[in-house]
C-alpha cells in the first residue's frame, strides 16, 4: 500500500512538473531527489520497518516463545514425575515405619 502511495505521489509530481512547464523531466527529477532525499529515506525506512522488519521480528519472537513454552512444559512434566516418585518413596517409607511400630517393635 505504501509503495502504491509513493508511486502515486511521483506520478502527481510529474504531472505537476509538466503543468508548470519545466520542459524536461531531468531537472525536475534531480531537484525532487535532492529535496526529498531525507524525506524519501524516512518514508522508505518507515515502509521497510513496517512491512519487512517488524513482521520478521514478530515471527522470530513467536517461534522463540513457542520453543521456550515447549521446553518449559517438558521440564515441568519431568519435575512433576520426579516429585511424584519421591512422594511415593516417602509414603512407602512412612508405611514401613508405621507397620514396624504396629508390630510392637517400637522402643521407648
């Protein structure tokens, strides 16, 4: 869309130059480039940033976040599994101690 707008502005400038009776387009183009140099660069930079750089950064960010989420999910599942195994071992140890105490082998 921005490219179409810039093209339309250049066409309008050419029509304006022809209407003003400049004669040839070469002096007009050189003066246009000279006067719109910094402005043209800013317009190009804004267009490039909005249409190329930001979408690329957004795609990279999305991929990175998805990768981090997958790694996080895997780590949490592993830690939860290890925690469950530890709780099961502790519960078995407690059950063993309770059974030992119920057999009357407790020392006072």
